């Protein structure tokens, strides 16, 4: 599959791995916890890590392995390790990258709320200090890296929910100059738009729940990287046991087959919806990298070429507050109000009371997450139908 189009890779990667007598077209769901070996020397080699195989479900599962192989292929990586959620994957990447007592991390100040909570509230109790800053300010990043000498830098390629981009090649170069590894959350971009490893990232993390699986029926995550780094991630997984189950892996692998097609439609629809939102008097501001008004539009063009700008947008309702936002959500008929993103459905979320609820009001204000901010995950429905629903809901608010 190497050298093939991502549309071809998504259909075939991970499937039809070797079987002794016959090969199923579609990877089956393996529910077995244990595995039998006729030759005990083979079992010994597998346990020693000298040979690939399966011995116990916490150590690996054939269905889950097919999903990992597919993700490694799509990201152009040596290997991938699947987890039961995107947050479990983020946690594991941080730990393997050096988050331990006495260590320092540098992270984007406008991360996804649960990631911010993990770093600021939980890892801090273990003696890990996290310095949050605007990672789009490369001079400030350079200064912080020089002063703090962190173990790793954590960023989102496109931030959640304000759609800020990082200059990933420049950020990776700076980090490596100061001895810091880079963990890139590429959930919003997916390998359809960008492969962070090709730009210097050391670990790539995805919430597989979102665009990769894409149908609101899978909870999962994945870490992708070099063979040596993934060996450390896999050893950690064996210890903590946050494994992705075979049913979830099967659904994720099935969803992966259409993900480039879906992403192409997400990007096209989001561009149309964002352009329309920008013309509406009831909207204060629109955040979408594909708009010329976005301060990083040129960077988005450089990073994503002509593939699109993602399926996520955000906007501020003029004079907005919680009451107005709730009124808008309740008036929607096609677009759904749900606490997720990246599905085939169009979805809205209110960051102040949902994804970023764990942040204090002061922390949200510092991250520019205001009381009128709405996050919109543009689905694959007809773009004009999405626009019509948003329009009638805005009229209700007005």
C-alpha cells in the first residue's frame, strides 16, 4: 500500500493479514482472551517480544492490530498503538514522552478542555509542571523552551475550539533544538489533511471517536510514531490496560474505509457554511482557517495545500450569552446539539458549559473562549440544508 493514494490505503490497509489456511476479506472480530501455541518456543519468543503474536488480550488482539496497522499506514509511520479513548492516548503519549515527577511540559493554552484538565489538574499532582502559552507565538515558545527545558511540547494542529493553527514544522524544529519531544494532536486534521510525522512531530495522537471512525458509535484513540517510541507506548499499555476492545476496533476499521471521502465532504461543506456565517449580521465573528479573514489563512494554505481546511468551524453569536446560545441550539432542527464532533451529522456544542467546563471562568477568558462561542462540526449533509437550518435558528434568536 505504500505510495498509494490515501483513498486506496483507507480501503485496504490493515486488512487480510496472514492466516495459516485462508484469508478473510474483512478482518473478523476476535473475542478470545487467551491464545494456544503448539510449539512452546514460539510462545516464548512472542512473550519475549522477539516475534509478533498474541498471548493475552491486554497484550494485543488481532482485530485491534489490524486497526493499528491501518493507522500506521495512513500516517506514514512505523507503528501505532490503539487505546480505549483519545484521552487515554494523550495520557500515554505524555507519560512515555517524559511526564514524570520533576519534569516540565509546555502546552498550548487553548487545548481541548479535557486535555487541559489532565495536565493542569491531574499530572500536576504527580509533580509534573505544565507551562501553558500561545504556541502560535514562536518567539515566546523559543523563550519558554530555553528557560524551562521541558521534556515535551503538546499542541493541537488545529486547536479546539478556536481553530488556531500551529506552524508545525517551525514548532518541531524549535522543540528539537531545545531537546523537547513534540506530541501533536491531529484529531481535527486527520492524515487526510496533514501527516505530522512528516513535519517533525515525534508522537501523533488521534481521538478515533471523531473523523476516523466517523459514525458516533466508537470510543477510541491511537498514538502513532516510530517503532522505538511505540514500543514504549505498548509496554505502558500492557501495564495500565486501557486497551481498545475488538468490537470497537472492528467498527473503527470499517469507518476508516470511507474517512477520506467523508473528510473531503466535511471540508467542502465547512467552507460553504463558514463563508455564509461570515455574512450574517447576528454573528460577531467566524473562526475557520479557510476564510481569508482567518489570521493564519496563509499558513493553512501552506500546511494543507489544496485538500481543504477541515470540517470544524466556530462562531460567536453577537451579544451572545448562555441563554442566547441555548435558545439557538433548541431552535435547530437538522443540526444536532451533542457533545462530540467529526460525525456524519452536523453538530453544535457550547464550549463554556461542555468541552471546556473544567476550566475556570478566568482560564476560559485567558483562552478567549467567550460566553457566546459556538463550536460547529459540519457534517456531510447537503451544505444548503445545513445553512437553512442555521439561518432559521438565528432568526429565532434575533
